[in-house]
């Protein structure tokens, strides 16, 4: 864990593999006075794709943050890479979408309050008023947009305006019970994190606990994934499971699953906000 | 754990719930001199179904094993129960079906060799000769029936004859790569244990590791279930999972999954052979 | 899980084993109109001790709750049993002791707010004022007693008065950083639940995360136990663990451990408040 | 996972941190035609120590394996590093020490037989004849040295001769019930892998399952570590745990723990033989 006060630069990059990539990248950092703190590099032996996450101290770095992207651009172009650079000094700006269940929101707000996340929670958006008091307790603006099928399109526009206005990087769907339109989703590729209450791909769609109960599984799970156009099909970030038995009623599954949901979503948000995730087609590469 | 030498009677029973069931059953045991060692009873609060597993020492029991079923019959009829009585002195007789993979067979034979199971492994049946040396090392008869689509019906008849001849109670499919006919399956209801290499109901059918690899899941699993006519749809006995990451190739998934498969199948066989499982429609009740 | 509205009676009992115990107890319930919902009985094969937890619906029970203890007394005396009877209609009354860390308190208050526990949290006692706002948010009285070595004895007396006045059944030490005197502990045998931030018996005493960090363990744990006179030696209720690696600093251990602490303590409190725990000498019997 | 046929070089290195280490090392590899396949680097933020594991394909590498150590020496000296270089084409040569329990030996031999390990098991040494047939089944030479306190010193000399003669790199104590002398241990620093049947540091010394049973823990564990002079105090490689309950007798703990022991030891051996472990004082750095 980094000291909160440090400014650390983080590069996430993937491209077709070829010799010299690590050497070139690490030399780029070294010759500008950066000291690498953590580097994780991996070549997929089947696809021959190169993945790297490297973080370095910018204490003696000769390039200011504002010019780093431009400075790295030639190398990235040469590698034909998918890449981004982030700084720990610039926190990810988050909007949380909720409906009525409080457990995921509660978890994120509490963790944030004790400094676990490197995020700024700019606002909370809901289609119900229920969780406004919780938002208020944590001093986060709460916007309530009651959605109907008639109003959905119009409301999404208002929501998007709000998100733009607050320069939101990442949207967290903390058990938000509405399906976002594909226009909305397309605007935030790899930036919308959802929590689904099953071990995907089992039990997609609605009522996964009921589906699990009726199938008689001995473990239930939760899955956090990036949202794409196809429901519950986006790249998986994190999953976890818990054992259940014949003594567990549907209510018990909901109770046990609640703990999974909030922990898995919190972990996914932590990984995302620490810039540990590269989306690679339908999958993620998680550097943890 | 019981001392191996004891003879213990075990009753598994389910019926519609009504007052007095535990009292009647425990009194039946008590008045005949049995001492209850372990009793687990549960009423499903939704279906109002009563489930019980009770084991008792027959050291001073007034009814010999051979007459117990008849003695208990009136009570069972009054309750309109599904039930069975077993004795630890009478080991479950097992046939193991295998193909080429040795890990599940190896695991079961080794565990049996150190006394972990209350089973007699009467024979091993395979559609390949590969595992004959392993069977021989453990002194278990090995029957090889190379199956083709043309010969399948005829071979199943030969296999069933063999199973009858050896008074087989339970068939373990230890990564047996053939699908049994429904006639075969119907003959052994709740007596054929399979291991499927995924956390069902995710990834039914063939190549579940490839399916898991392509979906990019962060956990893979294995599921042991009773075989029914529908492929991979039978009542689930036991499941377990292991974490995987983007660094794991398909071969790594196979390697990690292999450990799950053999442990989950062994655990399912242990539960089954200790008479800890009641099949309840499409689910199991597992008294562990 | 029981419907919250039902009144269910729960008997926890242990005694030396002998034939007929289940029969006698279940008959006692049956002949008074009780319908058993869940019964778990076990005989320790080494110590020959009998343990039972049985719950029954009192819907048609002929004895009112206020007279049940007296009615069962003769049987209990005959068995020379350790026992108690509880009713789901009578919630366990809880006092929570905290210092400065909020995670365990936060977890318990939140779970209680969504109805997960069958408890009444009557008051919170602390040696610091820090968590008063959290208590206030949940509407629970908060009493601050700054403890010094000089004032300790006097303050414990005041605390005990407060506990008596509120008819407290159970005290939860939610990361309370003071050691209670043996007089205090003796007054609440099997009624004080602590959370220790290691997998006991490893790392007793102070700074367990530092101890774990310095030893280089690959898993860390948390343990909830009943408090006895000997520090960290009381009967263990629940434990859980999480993996750590060389990349985890001491701060990371604290962060990961925090999740364990609150989940393990919450689980212990749930088991305790649902009357699922029998203390058996230096161990617990947990019927889950 | 690498294809078995490839020859891959692996560098493990630690030294005091300073800027440029990754750049220098990766450039060394690149300019000689190596293509990095996997690189994991980490700086301990407290001790300011640099740790790296890097593997590269030597397909087009200009330096033959036999000259690589010498070629890298100047860099290593400049960094004042602790380091080693290994090649996947040169398998680790293993001696396994056993006593009477077969489970760990069985596990290692079986995994090796299906190609899971990059090792050559050169010989098995035991103080009992019991496991000779198992060794024979796998075609591994078995040497029986019945140890007494009188003969111990003399026998260790014979054993060491045998180990030298077979150029043994690594010794696996697969539940070997003798304590090796410090002279013996000193000869193989970071090369003797032991399995201890508890989650260390809980329950050091003898009868850990009995200690766990008597303490009433809810989880038991197993720990694989490098052997040092102090009993059970060496750097921990891998640990795992399993849940137990009041229903588990001491025999059940032994049975459940057996599964842990063999899996944890096998995992430790895999990590060691793939050169994924750096010993760092009293701890290990595991690159997995």
C-alpha cells in the first residue's frame, strides 16, 4: 500500500507481444527519474498479447503529470497499444446508482469514510427516495429520478447531464434495479461496474437467488462485472461464493448473498479505482 | 466418527410434517434398547416437509438387523414416508466407471486403502484399457468394454449383468466419458454419482473448462450430483470452487479443476456411503 | 429461518449420555402440543456427553412461556443437565462496548437495522467519545466512561449498574480496548462475546497483525470467543481467515483483517442470539 | 503455463531498491535476444527492498545456459543482490523423506506421474520400510535407514552421501517424523521443504491435531515451510485451512487435515520447483 500522500504514476498497457517491451517502458521511466514501485507483466501464451501494469514514484520525475500522456504517446503508438496513465493524486470520480437495497451503498460509503478507497463520491442517483437519509448522513448529494418506461429516455438524458457536469469517471451500480439503455452504456465503456447476485454465468437475469434455491445448489455467489450492452455478459472483475445447505430458505440465501454482494462490489471498486484492471475483449486482466 | 467395529443403524426418512414424528421415531428406538448417537431433524418451513437422519447403537437393540425393516414398516406406512434403514456393518457395494483420466479413480482407491470409506469396491468398469494397472495395484477387478454407438446397447446389458451379479448398490462415474442410457439410469435411481467439472448450473455439457476460460470467470468449480435422465440436471450433492486469474491458461484450469474434481467426488461418495443424503425431488438434503 | 412473528421455543441441553434422552424430550414437547421444527442432537463419542438443540412451534402448546421452565425442571433434574429455554418472542438484550474503531459497531448496527438479528441493542458503552455520532444515527444511547487505571474499578461498578438497570443478557466487545476485571467477567459467564484479530491460539495478546506480519504467515484470521478470566483463552465461537501475500504491508493486513473481524463477530452474535451455542468446558458446541 | 518443450530462463533476485533496476535487468535480457514472458517486481515500501522474478524465452537468446550466470554476474555484483538463475530445461532434483504415513508421498508421486511438477524424484529415504511398495510402484529407489538416537549421526552421514551422489537440489519432508540435525539443515539452506500439520505459528511441536482438538478451534490448518534450525520456525511457503465442528473427533481432524497436508505440500513443491520463491530473512516472497 502506498502512502496516501505520495504521487505515484500508474501505466496500464496491452499490445501484441514482441521483444523489448519491458525494457523500453522501464527505460522510459528510468531515464526521466521515475523509480518503479511495482511492476506486473504477463504475456498470454495463447494469444501472444502483452499486458503490463507498472507504478512508479514521481518524486524525482522530470515530466509533470499534465505532460506525461503526450510524452508517452510515441512509444504507445509504436506498440499500437491500448493504454492509460493515471496518478494516485487524482482520485477517480464516482457516481453511485441505487434503488432500495442499502447494503452495497452502505458498504461503499463506510469504506470510503475510513479511507479505504482512492475515490471521490460525487453524487448518488436513485429511482427511489429511500436511501436519501443514508446519503445525507455521509454528506453526499442524492438525486432522485423516479423512472417509468415512458420517462426513461428523458431521465437518462438528465442523468447524463449530471454525470458530465460532475466529471464522473466511473459509475457504480450498487443493486440498481433498472437496465441502462445501450446509448448510456456506450458512453461509459469499461466505466460502469455492476454487482450481480449470482456466480455468473449461472443464473443470469432476474431472481438469481430463487433460481439457485430451486436448483438446489450447495454454493451461491456474487459477480461484479463491467456493464456492456448484453445483460450480465460484461467482463467479470471479481467473484466470490458462500456455502448453503438444505436448511437455508430463500430468505437465508438472500441474507448470505447480501454479504457477498457488498464485499465483491467493494473489492471490484477498489481494484478499479487503484487502476488494476485492463479490459481485454470479453475478459479482464486484474493485477492484484 | 464411529468406531469401525460398532454396528450402528441409520434411518433416513422424509414425509409431510405433523406433530409427534420425532417423538414416535425416537420412542421406537428407545423402547427396543437402541441408544441414539446422532439425530438431525429439519422441517422445511416452505414445503412443510419433515426430514430426519438418526443413527443409533444396536449393541443392546432387541431387533436383529434382518427384521428391522419389517418392524419399522407400520410407522413408515402411517407417516406415508420415503425412508431407508442401513447398518454400518453392511458396507455399500460400489462399482466405479472410468475412461482414461486417472485422478478420480486414484483418489477413491487411495482413500479406500487407508480406510476412509465404508465401502466395498467390487469392480471397475471402463471403456478403455488405460487404468487397468492402477486397478491391479489395488487388487480390484477391472472390466474393459470398448463402447461404440453400434455396441452401446449390447454392452450396457453386459455391464448391468455384471452389476447385478456383484450386488452393486452404487455406481460412481469417476470421469466416465460415456452417457448412460435412460434405461440404465432408471434402474439405479439416486444410486449413480457423477462428477461434473464445473459449478453447475454454469457450463453444462462438454468442455466446461474451455467454456469457463472463454467467459473469463474468476472462479471455477466442480459439482458432484446424482445422475438422472437429463444431462447434468440431477440433484446436487456437493460443490466446491477454486480461484483462477488471467494468468491461468486453459491447461491451468484443467490442472486446478482436477484437484476439485477428485475432492468433491470423494466427499460426495463419503456422504453417500455414510447414508447422509436424502434425495428430495430435484434437490438433496445432506446431513453432515 | 423462522417467520419473525412466530413464537418458537428453543431448548439447549447437555448431560451425560444415556438411552432415551431424545425420546423423553421429544415426548415432553409432543404431549403438550408442540411441533418440532428443528432438532440437532449429538453424542460426543469420547466424553459420552449428550448435546441437543431443539426448537418447536408453540402455536398449540399447552404451557405458557412463563411456566415452561418450571414444567421442564423435573426432567432436567433427572438428567442432571445443563440447560436453558428461550423464546424467539423475547429478544436478547445487548450492550455493545467499543473504543475508537467503528467497523464492528457499524456492522452490528447496520445488520440490526435491516432485521438480521433477534436482538435489542439497549445501549453502547465506550471509553472514548468518538463513536457517539454513529450511535446517535441509529438512535442507541451512548455512554462514555473514560477509563484510567485509577478509575477502572469505580467505572466498572457504574457500568455494571447500567447493565443491571437495562437487564442486559449479553455484552459484545466490538474491538473494546480495555481488559475487563475478573469480577466483571465472572458476573456474565458465557455472555460476553469478544472479537480477537488473529486465528487463535496464534498471536494472543496485543498487536496480532504486527505479529502475523513479522512471522510472514500466508493467512490471517479473526476469532470470536466468550470471555473468561484468562486473556484470549475463552471458548471459541467462530473463526475465519483471509489470504495475504508478501505484497501486503502491515496496513493491508489491518484492512483485510477488518473485514474478517466484523463478519466473524456478526456471525458469532447471530449464533448466540439465536441460541445456537452451548458452552462445553473450554469449547463450544455450535448448532448451525 | 509454459509448453514443456520450451527452454525458459528464470531470474529470481532481491537487493536494496534504487532507480533503474527493472530497466537494467530487462535491457540485459532484451539486448541478448530474450523475450520476457512474465515479470513480477515489487518494492517493499517499509524495508525498501527490491524483489523480482522474470522469465524469458531463450529461443533466440545469444548466451547459452552454461554461460548465463557468468554474464549476469557483473550486474548482480553492482546491485549487491541475492539471486539465482534457473532453466526450465533443467529439472529440480528431489529426494523425499518419509516415515509411515503415505498420503503426502502418494500425492507427490501421483502428481509427478501426470506431469504436474518440473522435478526429477531421484530417491526416497525413510526410517521405516512401510512405503517401499508405493515407491516401487512408481519406480523410484527407496532407501531405508532405521534411525535410533545412537545411530542418528552416522545415518545422517550416509544419507548426505547419498544426496550428494544424486546431486539433490531439494529435500521434501513428506511427514518425516525425525528431526534433522543442524549440520544437516545448514547444508541445505532454503532447500528443505517441510509440511507441518497446523496453521503455524499455532500448535508448534508434536500432536498439533490433539492440541487443536483440545483448544476447540473452528478451523484447522497445514503449513509448508523451509526448514531452519529452529523447529517449525522456518519461512512459511504456503498455508491452508479447513473448517471443523464440535461433531469432529480427533480422528476426523486427522482425516480432514490429511487432505490439507498433501495439497499444501504439493503446492509448496510446485512453487519451489517453478522457482517462484525468494527467501527474505524469516519470510518468503512468493511470485504466483
